[in-house]
C-alpha cells in the first residue's frame, strides 16, 4: 500500500495493485471540519485520482475515531468578511463536485458524526456504508444557511422530496438504524467495520471491467430524472462505448475459456 498526502489534511492510500484508492479525511483536531485548505486538498486529490487510469474505485474515509466529518469549519467562516465568503464559495464547491464528478464508483465509509458538509460529501458518493455509531444530518438551517454542498439536490434523489424537506427544514440528526431505514445510508455494519466493509466492496468492484463500470456509472448518473425513453437512450449511448472495447472482447473470451479476465481497461 502506498500513501500520498494532499495538503495538510487529506491522505490518499492505494490498495489492490493501485486499483482501489482510499481518500482519507485527516484533520483530527477539528473532527475533519472542512476549512478552505482542506477543501482545496479534497479537490486536488479528486483531480489526481480522476486522471489516474489505474484507479477503478475510490473509498472516502476518515482517520478520526468518532467522526467522519462534522461539516464546514464554522470558526473559519466566522472570521470571513462578506467579500471573503463570496471568494471562498468556489473553493468549497470544488471539494464536493470533485467527489461527485469522479468517473469511477465512490464509496463512503461513515462512522460517528457526518453532519452538514460532511454528510454532503457522503451523499456525493455512489454508495454509503455506515457503522452503528453513525449520526447523519443536514443542520445548516439551524445556523442560518442552507445545505450548499449538494444536499438540497442529492438528498431528495435518495429519499424523495417530502422526506428530504422534513430532514432539511427540521435540521435534525438521524442515528444509524433510522438512517438505514430511511435510505440515508445504504449498508449498515457493526461498529468499527465501515472502512473494512467499504474496502471489501471496492475490491469486488475493482475486479470487474473498468470500462464497463465507468460506463454503467455514467448511465446511472445521466439517466437520473429523465423519462424512461430518454433514459434508455442514455443507456444505449453508454452501451455503444463498451460494445467494441477491449474489455468486452476479453470478458467474453474469459467467460468462454472459464478463466479470470485480464482487463485491458480500454
């Protein structure tokens, strides 16, 4: 396993021959509160991972024992003038869109607090694995703002408009069991096993065709919100990108020869 640090607060570890990358939030003294510097580091790490064709899956984790991420750094925000806050906005957005726009599957491994921007980072992932200590929520309206890292758009896509409205308007925190019941998280595991389970899922995904998986993610994302006819056109376009690929040829050959495929990744 190799490690690379981005800025002071983000660590990238590479597993499974470099095919699984772990993006670890590493600002333990602030429970991973997202400062401007940390936002830049997250965006920079996502850019690097997106350009690395060896990476097939990303797992978003935390090095803090009691928190995934408690959201925006409100101490920093309190020190900013209105002009500075406006200049800081694209820096903050780049962290969330960096995770959201990765072309490979992204799995969040959540334990402890995942609140505000922290939960929005998890919502930007494709799958959320949480342990039984997880507490999630979007409490922004309780401090005079709104979820601005994608929460107002990503949450209703998960749980529906009315449920998202209730959660955003009340600003309430949701513990792990209810979070799983409501669909705020996808997989619930025993305490302390969120990272282990997320990495195991990532390893399974990494064993599949990288061309096929990327195309499937693209179809899933682009098809959201479309009517069925338009969605099927999105799917057909994605199919055409893989139908004549080296991965498809290798996958069919390996199946017929009863062997493990050696994906060319193109």
